[in-house]
C-alpha cells in the first residue's frame, strides 16, 4: 500500500463518528454602523496613512508626482489620467523588481474590522509587486468596504485566480523583544486611498 | 436542610479554624451541619499526580461517608471540583452521581442554594482577593479575564456584604498562584516563583490580608509571606464571612 | 525521562536568573493583554470560538474525505501533492524535490511542522543551505538554537543578544541594540537571499478542501517574498490543517491573529491555489503521529489546534520557564499534550509542567480542553508506569491510608503523620522541596476532627 493509502486508511479507522457540519451562525456577522470610519481607524492603528478622497483627482496627481522621482508601477484600471503599466512586470525577476520604489494597486474589496484589502492575480500581474516594492499604495473604492471577514468571503472567490492575498498594513515584525518595527521584508510603508 | 461538611485533609490537620468557621457560618444560616467522622480526602492529590486508577478505595470511602445528606459543602474550590468531575465508584455509581450533583464549594452554596443577600459579619481590614483557579475556571465562581462574558464573582458578592472590609485586586486579577497540588514540589522552582509574583502584587496594594476560597493556595502564599517576613497574612473567606470585629 | 533533563530541572535553571525570568514573564504577559483587548473588541467572540471549534471537530470527524477532496482539487489546480507518514519521509520528499530542481540554496518561512520534523538539520546534512527568513527564526538559526515559541521564535532573547548575534553574522555595529536598526540589517541580508533562491519552503495555516488551496499568514511578508521569487514552492502541512470550505476562513482568520498577538489580522493572509506560470507548487501532507492521536478519544481534540500561541502567552508556567524547558518543537500547554503522543517516555514530564489552572483552555480560539487533556495524559502515563517506582510507592501508600479511615485517623492523631503522604507537607526541611522557598504551616493545637469531637458530639 502506498503511504497515501496507508495514511488515509489510518485516518478512516481512527476518526470519530461524523459530526454534521452546521452553518456559520448569522449572529457572528455584525454589520458595522460606519464601515469606512472603522476601516480608517484600524488602518491608522496599523501604521498606515489613510486618505479619504472625493473622485480620482488626488490619486492621479499623486501618481504623476511619484513618477517624476521614483521607479513606480501602477495597477489601476479604468481611470482616465492613470496608465496601468502593470503588464510590463509580468516577466520581471525578483532581481529586476528589487529596485522598485512604489507599487500602486487598486483592490476590489476592503474589510472594516481589520483594514485588510484583497488582491489577486487580476490585480497582480506579478505576484511580487506588493511585497518587493519599498512602499505600497493601495486604492479602494468606498463602496467596496464591507464590515467583516464573513462578508468579504461571500464576495470573493478565493480560487478565482491562482493566488490572492489580504493585505493589512505595511510589513512588520516584533521579533526583537516585542518592539514593533515597521518594514520587515515587505514594504516599509503603506498608504491607502479610499475613493468616493 | 442537612449539610454534610467535607473538610479537606490538610484543612483538618493544619487549618481547623477554617473548618470551624465554615461550620459556624452554615449553622448560623440555619443549616443542620454534620461532619462524617470517617471522611479522609477527595483523592485529588493522587489523581492530579496521575494515579486516579488507584483511588477507588478513597472514592468509595467518600461515598460511604456522604450518602444521605442533602448537600455536601466544602470550603475548597479545588476539592469540590475534583468530586464534581471525578467521583466514580463501581457498584455505587448512582450514589456517586448524586454526590457529584450535591457537592458545593462554600461561596457558591451560600449564593446559589441559600441565596444569601446579607451577612452580619464585620472585618475592618484591607483584603486582597486571590482568585483560586479551580474555583474560578472550574466551578465558575467568578467570571474569567480570558473570556468575553459578563463580569460576576460569588466570593466578591459575599465579601461585599461584610461590614468595614476594603477589597482590592492584584493587577493580574486571576493569575494562578502556582500551588498546583504536587506541582508545588515537583516543579518547585516555577511554583515558588509564581507564588512570589502573586504575593508581590498584593504587597504592592498594601493589603492586610489575602483571602480566597482555597486554603491550599493560601497555604502556599502564606509559606512565601512568612519566609519573607511579610506583615501580610492569609485568611480563608469562611473566616471573614464568620468574623466579628467591632 | 531518564537520562535527559526534565522540564522542572530546565525550569529551575531558567528561573535561577530571576530578573530575566521577570522580563520574560512580563513580555509574554504583555502579549496576553493585547490578546484580551483584541478579543474584547468582538462582541461575538465566544460565538466565534464555538464555531471554530465546531468546524474543526466536524473536519476531524470527516478528515478522510476532506483529505481526499483536497488532494483531488489541488491536483486539478496543477499542484503536486505528496504524502509522508513520518518525519523521515517528509524530509526525504522535500529533499528530493530540491534535488530535482538542481538547487542547493533555499529559503524557508515559518513552519512548526518542519521544526517538528527537524528538516533544517536534515537538509544541512544533505549539503543544502537553508535560510530561515522569519526574523525571529533567522536569529535563532544564527545562534544554533531552536525557536522557543511557535509564534514568537526568539522571545527568549533580549536586544543585546540579537545585537551580539548580528554583529557576529551580519557585521552590524557592536552594541547597537536598536530594534529598527537590527531589523533593517536583517531586511537587507534576507532580501539578497530571497532574490537568490529558487526554492521556497512555507508552512500552511489552513488547507481548504473544497478548493484545494492553502492559506499562509505572516506579518513580515517573508513567505510571499520567498515563494514569488522562487521557481519552486514547497508547502509542508500537518494533515490537521484542513478546513472544509473557504467561507470557514472568515471564522479562523478573525480568531488567529487576535489570539496570537492581538492584531485584527496578520499583515498578509495569502491564498495559494495555483503556481504562477512556469513555476511549480508542491504540497507535502504529513501524518507523523496525527492519525494515531485521532484515534485517542481523550486527546484527538488537540488536533484542532491552529498554532496561535495564545496558550503559551497565558500560561504562568511557560512564562516563567521558557520554551526550551519543554524539550519539544512545540512547547507550552499544547506542546505538552502533543508531545506524549509522539514519545511517552521522553515526554512523560510535560503534562506535569502545569498547575491545571485552565487559563490555556480559556484563551484557546478553538476551545481545546487543554488542561483537561493534561490531566488525562497524567493518568495514562502513570498507569503505563512512566512515573518511576518512587512515585508509585508513595502514591500507593497514600491511597492505602486514604481509603482506610481508621488508619488515617490514627495517623492524623499521631502528630499528623499522614501528611507524610502529602508531599508538600512532608515535614522534613532538608528533603522537602517545599521548604526551599516557603515556610511550613504551623501545626495547630488540635485538628478540626478533634475539635468537632470535643465540642459537637
Ligand atoms: S492549543 Fe489553542 S491556544 Fe494553544 S496554540 Fe493551539 S489553537 Fe492556540
């Protein structure tokens, strides 16, 4: 018998009688009174700069300012005045991307209770982008902010693409004496635009 | 109401005043209290050491002693919990089950069964509350800092009925004192360190006494306090609830 | 237990440095308080725990089907699935994948399973250069130590220790103990490793049966940096990581980071389903005693564990004895119920490294009855004779006296001789460990029994 079959047989023999699976209780899913306020407060706590803006002007301006000084990649679709140049990175190696200063990416959904923003291969022409850049800028439309994880998982399909990630704050560590240090292996900072 | 007083072996031998206070308090509150003379021990020292398989004799003796009362009341959360969870006797399972349901730690008995809402006791001292783990997390005598549930405390409710008392809590409100039965000798270093840390928080609060529902925890802390020549004393909750200072 | 150092001995060595013990205790207590604060922000916290526990219990009761379903879906996603019965097989599989890729330098993010299997040791023996990329793990790796905590691997070390280590290995300034400075040095050092490595090993936090995908949670971003830069991703998972559906992640991800460190969620929660174009993804599913634990009705619940570490942070014994005193890859309360399943003789002391205070069970996000299982392991271990003959004789003597009231009363009457059987009251100052740090209770004039007979009868 193969190891696989041996393991599965042992599991079958040893597991207890089936306990039927119940639905996730509705009472766990409490809708926030003001998801945007919560989302903002949580992210600020996570050392993230949050900008709530009306329309795209400020974002467009920010992108063009950054472009003048830094090496940046922008993965934002359907906004006049912003060029999505993510496709250029598809085949770039880690070595090539290591010098990337900024990545600006728009995500399809944000979560109030933990400040997380979902990205998947659709928004990530190269999966390294939000990790290898020195600074990350995430953009989310106000209408796409849900209250909690239950609501988020109802909206996304985790296997729609090969890879997806929730990002909440800049990379960080507290591995040295529990002292919080922002900027571990991923970005040194995160800025989030909430666009109305 | 006939109450069988269950006195843990170390209380019988070293802290008779705790048992006396318990008895007097229950009598004052109208209970008929008997102390079955052939009782020995709940068997916890063996079971917590991993030897519950040789405690049948002890269990049987317990059942023999305490069958025939309305309630079994004990001034120790830990021993009560042990009876509640682990008293089994082959051939006398019905009696054992009855006792498991009838056994109460003193403070829960006063609150839940006698439904006490006032006491005549007075104790004009500053008292630190030690939350003994088996009473708290095992018997749910009070809410627990780890859980997200409404706050309550049966021992505290009772102590608040005592005239003149000032209660205060250590910063870590319900951390274990480190007694742990045989743990206190087999893991002597950790046990003693835990005890020292507990005692220190009460010292920082400048209490006169540390009280709790378990004399074993208090005995452990008393051992440390005495070694440190501290002025802080320990006192079982029964002694406070039965106290009359004027 | 014989021949090795027991938890109590190692703990005593740890506590010998009291200021450092206080520091360790305070540091972890701080994490526990962060956890409390986070839990209290969620009204439905206890409901979440109950639901998480239920999902895991259900999963264990149907684990065979879920593993099969997971495998099918992962294969359909283009992932290669491997099965390992034990640590040796796991290590051999990982090595063969690395060899096939023709690589001798790899990066690895945190995985307690690979610690359990001693993968690093094995790969290094095979000539593979393994770099742990989690900062804490890198620190202990430089020092040739093992992680002392499943979530906070270097929690036993102070800034100065890290500074010394980095000075030696990374050339940082001597005695610069600024955590930002040290972390930045590690960042630069590890970025080079990520870029240079073509194989990345990760652990797995959750494996989703219905989609065949895995979820990995980190704060540092090291798992993703490693995987996305490499050509080959090897994910190693214990088979208890399974959950039925993606929607269940909602429950577990709400609990995991809050329980672990008090964060609302880890910075990165990465869902891997397919390798990127041109890359390979492997999942190694490991048993290593888990199917045996599943067969032990009293202990199978331990397989619900999501490795959040909350039981460590709250444990008053762990905080004052350090992770290394548990001589097992997973320390703390949960380690003490997992370890005897793997080796009863070697780990017979661990279920006794607890006062059974129950705080661990209260913080556990999946409601494992940890302290009850510690109690039950004690019963199993002593019955099987792992307690040694001294303990056996003592307990038998005690059981005898306590079941014979007349002898008990006589013993009590004869100067409380019965208390010889209560080891903590053994009235001999030189032999009694109690007396080292504590006074004995003063014997009263009469016992309660004597008082009762005099006054009440
Ligand atoms: S046993 Fe519970 S508290 Fe401990 S690590 Fe596992 S999930 Fe967390």
